[in-house]
C-alpha cells in the first residue's frame, strides 16, 4: 500500500473537500454568515449544540496500548523506516503518527463525506463573496507546554506550509492569498478570486504549529526533536527506524469538545517498523502488534490458523466500508521516452492477466479495478452523457476517439496466465508504435532493447508481478524488479527515477483540489508530488478545475466521469484490484461502540482497551 487515507488527509490539511452553501446562520458582521461547520455542498448532519459524534462511546474508558504498523502515509512518511519527526516537509523519512500531535482549526466527521466541525476554531465567519474567512479561535486552546495557541500561530502555520511545506501541502495552498491574525482569537484568511471550491476546508484542516517554537529554527530541516504540538498525543519513547510511541495527553485542552469525546482512548499508541511483511505478521502472531489491517489475500485466507486464533484470543473479521474504493495500479513514468506512446502503455497492460492472478494468487477475493473513481457514482459507464460531452468537446482534437465512446476497460483474459489473443494484440500495438522484434529481443523505435524495471521497497507484490513480467518477456521485453531499501525508494520516487511503480490511493467521496497533486500537469513537474505518472494533459487539468469548482453533487459527478474517461484513455497505469471492505485482525482486548460510522470502519479510532477482556486472554 502506498497512500494515505482521505480522512487522515482531511484531518491534517491536504483534504479533497469543499463548500458551496453554508448551513447554520449565526452572529456575524454585515455581509458575513457564521457557521459551526463546513461541508462541500451545504449538508451538515450535526447541529451547533451536538454533544458528540453518533459513532463514538462518550463513556469509553482510557488506557492500554495500541500496537500497530504504519499502513497509510502523509507528507514525507515512509512505510519501512523513519529518521525525522517533522513530516510536513520534503526532507527526510517522517515518523508514523506525528499528525496526532497537532491540532487543526476544524476536524472531520466519519459519518459524512466532507464535513468539518470546530476544533481550535469554534466557528467561522464567511464573507458573501466567499473570499474572506474569519476563524474564531477558542481562547482555551493550548500547546503541550501550556503556552496559548493563538491566531498568530495559525497564520504562521498556513504561510510557512505554503512557502516551505511538502509539495502536497504547498500546492494546495497556492490560491490562499494571505493569512494573518487580527487578534489572538481571530484569524483572517484571504483567498484569490480564482479560489477553488475546496480551499477553505483545506485551510481548516492544516496542522497548527507554534510560531515561538520555530523561531530561529530551519523549518525545512530534518529533526529528531519533536516539534511542539497541541494534539491529543505527544511523542514518547522512540528508536530511529524501529519504533515510536505516543503518549496520551491527560490534560489535553480539547478532550471535552464534541469532536473529541469518545475518541483518543488509548493511553499509548506504538508504531513498530518492519522491513518485511512476513516478519510483521509474525510480530502480530506473538502479540508484539495487537491490531492488524490485512492486505495480503494469501495471509488472510491461510495465515490465520495459529494457536491464538484457535483459542479465541485473536479475532478476525471483515467490515464493510461505504467509502469509495482504493485506486491501485502499476503506474508508468511517462516522463521517460520509453512510455511516451500510449500504444506501448496499452500493450504492456494487455500482458497482465488479472483473472489468472486473482484465481491462483489472491484466492478470488478481489475485483478488477476499471476506473479512477471505482465503486462510486463518479465512475464513467456507457457512452458520455450530453453534460459530459459539453465538458469534453473543447478538447476533441487533442483526445483519443475512445474518450467519446464507451470508457476504456482492462482486458478480460481466458485465465490461462498467458492469453495468446491478448499477447498477439499487444504485439500488434508495439509494432504499430515502431518497436521491432529481433530474435527474442524487442527493440524500441530508437533501436535500444526494450527494458522495464519495476521499482519497489518490499517483495510482497512479487508473486503478482513475476507472471506479468513473464508475459512481457514473451513479447521480447526485458522486464525485471528492483527491490531497494525504503529510503532509497522514497528518494527515487521523489525524483521520478523509475520505469514502473505501484501506488495505492484511497478514494474520495468528494474529490477536488487534491486531484491537482495526483494528476495535475504542474504537480508532475515538481519533485515529490503524487503525480508519479507524470500526466501532462490540458484536458485533465481543465476537468480537475471543473471538479474543484463544482457547485453541486450532480456537477461533481459529471465532471468526474468526464475525467475518468480521459484518464482511462491515456493508459497511464495498469490497474490492479480492489475490495469494498476492510480485513481486520486483533487480539481480543478491545471493545467498540455499537454504531459504526457510515464512511469508515471506526477501527481502531473509536475503539478502547478493555481490561477485562485482556485479563481473560492473559494479556491484562
């Protein structure tokens, strides 16, 4: 997995969220409206006086330790190691869990696709033209050292993230014209007239740093000193590259706010690092880890037959998730001449036999990913609607004809592992693109042997990749894998020094600004962006702007379907697979609320340590 959940992004500021009409009208100056929450299209489930989210247990006890692995990344975080406690810049490999040490102006609800409610800011006043936002801060907000958190800190944070932050943050703030403190408790944020629909939600979700702490320090440098935060947890013990612990802040200033009640229940959260998934699974089996979200079908199907499971000490369950599915695939680096021609990219995709892979390696537990908006109403189906055509027509002469017909679908093989019909079609496409076969070697149009290196930092995908590579070799392509250490992998990805690499992105119910950093042309030219494919397409850029400024859910869905058609026609990836549920395993020492949030499993964020259960299984 190579991504970050949309909800965790939302809580730390790189959100794909937005606002059009604001619901609750409060006290404000003339020409302003005031609200306790923000959402994309004006819907808020919870009223101004709500006591807690419906999916939490407000009486959940505090205590115990949650021991887990990092499974989603943010900023400069790395799955396999860390060497810095500053995750919001490009330099270094950031430690897991650091986002939990920082508060944000507002925070999200897992019952809604994009709603935010007040955390540091108790409310926000919005000008009629939606270009000026006044966030009204809570006077009781405090950093961990007891110092007051003020609007000056919030303004400093937004400005420095825009100028010196990791690209995923700085690129999202380009349309923020200014952020300044009018008083200690009033933050004024000004947007440019070109601002996107989502920008104020992005601002509301950015981490807040202490200006005083950073005075005289290099914000862009790596550091093993934990930056001063104000969140529910603070850094405890750690050993570089091996583990990091976070201790619950007992006098956390926001612990009784509605957005905090029933959450942050573990006394300690410990992230363990392992360079191999098998070793990590053994750590779960022996209790070093006590909670595990499983991604490997073989282990899920055959690995959970060990004594602790048979004795009932370890539970295994599948929990449905109504959020859009993850988007996983092998991406081409189209910056390289080898992959400039879409016919070559299409041909390579024909060599991956999903049907054989799913049946023989993944126990038939997955479905084929076909769309960039899989398992949602934003997925393109059938021929374009008149509304989609209106968005696509201005680019007709620059787009493949396939965009204007049924959307591109990955091939369905005969399940043999080497479907001759598909390989024959792949060979035809390669020849059409100017490649030539000389004996057993395929030559590129420039006369060089056709070689592809699949870059990764762990071998877990090798059972899936090797049969794919075997088919490429049948086409005369010298396909191989390069497994490097996590730090080198991250550097090479940041510098786009790869041929093909896999990436897993969590789907969004309300995509917007974040699409720029994943598919936008400008992002693809900047080191460290999420546009690893190097997509550089004016139609894609224009459709992203339509999505980012959609005024209704209907407009959003239409624009996303149009973008889906364009991206799929570009053959920028070889799509992998998905499932619409979470595979969870855990030692039976936790309890949970009766109600699950609508758009998430609630695990383990709303769970708590149950001392009686732990005692029964000998872990009390």
